C-alpha cells in the first residue's frame, strides 16, 4: 500500500509526497515483482496537480499495471478540474460521496444530486457504475474520533 498526500502528516513516515515519485515507483515495482497487488491511496488529489507524483500515478493508470487507485478530494474541486487525477477519478464513475447538507452533489460521479444521507460525519453514498445507470447505496463510514470532529461538510472519495 502506498499513501500519497500533498504534504507529509506529522509522524507520517510511510507517506509519499511530491518530489518522491522515484521512490514511490520503486516501491510499487517491488510490490508488482513480488506478485502482491498494490493499493495507492491519494489524499487531496487536486493539490497533487502538476507534480511528479501525479504524473507517475497517471502513467500507472494508463498502463493498467494492476495497481488499484483510490483518490480523495472535495466534490467541488473534483468537478471543477479539467485535467489530471480529478478527471481520472470522475471518469471511473464510482466512489463514495460524503456530506452533511440537505443534498449531496452527485454530478462528479455521473449522478444527479442525492437526498441528505443522514446526520453526522461519515454519512454518504457508495456510488457504482456512473452515468444514468449508476447506483447509490447509503453508507456510514467509521473514523477515529479525532477525524470525526474535524470532518469537512462535503467531500468525495473516488476510485
């Protein structure tokens, strides 16, 4: 597994950040050569725009080398981007839409807006298929207490 973010969290020694694409590529190559599937988790994909890490992940996706990619970002930022990782995630048409408002904007994954998923952080929809045939199932994601206290009002996790 590879954790990628625009900035390394304090105490986050297992994270890759922009400027470390070569080390990330070596890590993923070793996983591939050992026969283990690799999972790349991308936090705040819009902040990774035009970095060496974004270039690497886009090449991996185009090569279809077996790595699973999961990206996170706000619905508004993902919907407003016209290139790079946000476009890749939107085209997948599947992911998790989170929100606490009266409606959850589903356009980023090819759906119309959805009704309120329920009260509190972690409430949302698991979206599969994309487009008009996409499905949205209500979900509640668990998070450590410290995350739940600072959860954003709306965000998207796609992959």
